C-alpha cells in the first residue's frame, strides 16, 4: 500500500474532532487507532536545537561561507540522525514532546537583504544562487532515504517567501516588493529547492507580502506555491502567525475567522493554538470536512513516509549512541575551518607554533560561549570558548588572555572595564590577537537577543565605543596585531593597524580549534564572504524597504570594506579558462603553493547593455582541494543567468560577460572575463 493510500485509510477512521486535533503542532494521541501524540516542532538549523546534548555546527551564515554544499549535505544527514535518535528515545516513553520530533523546521532560505536583520545569521547570505544550492543540499541530507523508501527526517524551508525583518514589526508588517525582485531575489531559492530536493514542508512567514498573508492566502499557497512552483508537501504556519491575522494585520475579526482563512487557503498545520477554533469554524460552515481531510492527508503522508507506523523501519532503531560518532565531530571541525575567511594578511599569518612568541588574546568574544553558537542551537558535550580552543589546539604556545571589553551599549560602562589588564597583557606580548564583534545577546530573533534594543535586530553595524577604544589602546603598543571579527552578519570595523583580519561567523562548538588551525597554518583558509561588508551604514536604504535597489553586491552603489565572495588563501592558485558557454565553463585550477588547500572558483555574469541589470550576478561556483603543484580540470555549471523585467518575465540579453575569479571581479587582478553571445533567441 502506498503512503497516500495508507494515510487516506487511517484518516477515514477518525472522527471530526480527532481530525482537527491532528492539525496543530501538538498533535494529540488517538489511542484507539494506535497513534501516539506527536509534536511537529523541531529545529535543526545547525544542529538539533533545544533538546540537550547534540552536535553544534557553525551557524548557517558560517556554513554558507564554506561554499561547500557537499559538506553541508553531510552535516544535514548527521542532524537528521541525531534528531531520529532523540525521537526514538522519546517514543519509548509514550510520545515525542517539543524538539524531540523528526519534522525539522529548517533551513531558513530567506535572502539577507539587510545586515541589520538579527536573524540574518540563520540564512545562507545575500545571494539567491548560493542560498538555493546550500538549501538544496541541506534538504537532501536531512531527507536521506533508506532502502525501504523511508525518510530519515523531514526538512521545512522557510519563511515563505519574503521575510527579513524588521523583527519588531513582523506581526503587522506588509513587505512591498516588485515583480522583478520577487522573481530574481525572493522566490528563486524556494523555486529551485522545491524543484531539486522536494522538501517535505514549507513554513509561511509572519509578515504580509504585497498585502497577502503567506499563511492565509489562496494566491500565495495554492496558485503560487502549489500550482506554479509544484510544491507537493505540507504547509505549516510560523508560530502563532495565524493569531496575527486579527491581532496584527487586522484582516480578520476574530480567531475563528483567522483559523478558517488559514485552513481554506491551504495552511495544513498551525504552529500555535489557532486551530482549536476549527471546531467553531466547522459549526459555522466556514470550513468543510473535505478541506480538513486534504490537509490531514498531506500531514499523514509525511508521517507514513517517515516510517512512524512501521516498527521494522531501519531508522526507528537509531539509538542515543549515534550522537557520539567520531565522524560527527570531524565534519563539525571541518565546517568550522572552511567557514573562516581571511580578509587581510600582510605576511604575519600563518603564525609559527615553534617560534616561542608570546601571544595576547583579548576581546569580549575571545572567551564567551555566546560568540560560538548563534540562535537555535543545542548543547555540545564539551563547552570550549575560542580562547580555550586556541590553548587546547596548541598547548605549547604561550597564550595569555585579557577580556579588555564587554558587550554593552552604555559608554559609561567603560569606567569599569578591564582595560588595564589588557594593557598589561599587551605589554607582555609579542603579538596581539583581538577577538571582537557581536554575539547572540545583541542579534537574533524577536525576544531571543536579551541586549538588543530592536527586538533582536542590530541598532548599528559599527563597533561599540568600548570596542573601538580597546583597539586604539592596543595600537599604542606598536606590536603586530590581528583582528578576528565574530558576528552573525556584516559589521563595520576598523582595519588600520592590523596586519591580518579574519572573519569568523558563529563557529559552533569547534570555533576555537578551527580558528587556531587557520591562524597557525594547519588549515589553509578557504572561506569566502556570503555577504557584503559595508563601509558606511548610512549608505544603506531604509530597513523596512524591501526593494533590492542599492542592496547586496548586485545593486549596492556605495563603498565596501570587503565584497561578497572575497576570501584569501595562504597559497597562490591559478585559473585557466578552457571554454565558457551559457551552460558551463571548463577550467583548469592549479595550486602554485606553498600550501595544500581548498580553492573556491566563482563565476559571475554581468550585462553591459542592460540598464536595470545587477552589476554582477553569481551564476556558478565550485570548491576543490589541491596539493601543492597539483592541477585539476573542472566543469562549473552555469545557473540563474537570466534576468527579469519589471513584469517579472524572464529573459536573457544578447550579450553576457562571464567573470571567472577566486573572489570578486573588481577585487581580483587575475579575474578572467569571457564575452558570451546569446544564441537562444
């Protein structure tokens, strides 16, 4: 019997009350049908979250910086395995409470259009192609199938479909977007991931989009998502978003109207308590049983596909011991290493662990767990801050720590800062490593970032006064200095006086060890920026403006600290172009030394004859490992090369320039440009 027929048969035995009880994230047990209670709500953004001991991988923005989708897929399967182990453990005790299920509400594939958004850390950055490829591989990894045809776990792409702050307005905000931006930016990753990975679920956003409710619009859920994008799975609301219909957006009068509007539009599952009002809606003839059955069928097809009703399903025998596999830790460390981005290096790196140099490590992010995890994280078996990771990785190096700064908005708090301790350690040291930036107390989701003054969003991209003062005080010592910026998205930081600058996004449980390996040359840095680091925040458009004009590397007209795609290596790589077409480029990559390492090739398109086209558009990338003096022929497929006009219609200009580079065409002197004449027309 197929999953669909099994689901339909089981549903036919349910009463109307039982059916409705299955449409909320806390689905009740139906003991007479041998159905256990099931809580659909679980998070797996970069590891199983909020459920005790689990692998804590780098935050999603750090995963994007690796430009290694295959490694992200491997990580996702580990997350699914750990989630399944926790689910199996919970079922032994009669159900699966919140954060113990195998329906994972990840990945977040929204585009990071504005670096002030506190949840930007959850995304794969500002580029639609990079987001779509990383998201596709995450979904494939989570939804790994066994030989019986069952899925390891479900993935849920979110938040459909234009959602990126402001957090404080999200329950009543209406995002106005053009048809061009809709197709080019906001919808692209949803379309590609649905087409290439068949995610089990889609989560609707809180905010309206051009007046339409993503959790309650027939136009968005049925006409766009299901018919045009051909999505076959179930839709879940963001948590308590259906209550916003009447409380925030004021498009319905009461909870009964809101619940019926959501269900009739095709929102199958309510996160929250909204669907308790479906009983009243049914009595008032606002919904019918057929509509309930359609949603319930989608949900139960998924539960059958997960093997929930087959004790012989191999996945149901994964145990808690699977949480301690050595391969999980190896993948975790590798992701943390590959996500570190070397932005500047005037010859100081890599450091020599045998040089008997005294190294001062200071800054509020150097010895803080909040600088590791970002939001939606689990609990690692062993806590290890960045400073602790440095010390454990190289126990024979003479490190000394000073806090030197705190995460605080109040300039008056500088009066009691440990600046004197930092001076003392700097006076002792030969090299000063300053680890600053921001942490999850200052950016995150609404109500999560305790020190944010804007409900989780950043009030500024600038370093805080006491951070800048620490840098100024350290400059006075005239000693070699290295800056490590730790953050969840773009920050604006001083660059003068540093011989090296490193960007590390929230790196997970192995952040410190990974940074140590990069600083001392055990690992050749290969991370690249998945976002733009801006030079002046006043050049950004208004935060609540969803137009893409003057945003991201595609359209920004101002000055930048470092561009999207930027990242240095300890080795010199050479690219030779054998051929390029609209579908692929064939290249030869050589490592001229002096270090083994990974190389990322990025291919951008530009459109010289088009007035409203992006300045550059990422259309392909590849990452390979090469030993010194080795070379390899590769083929990089070209995608997302088409443009969209103001009507949302897709087209390709007569002439396209392809730029093959190791970072960004304007910041790579060795970038190679090929002119392609469009022969499609």
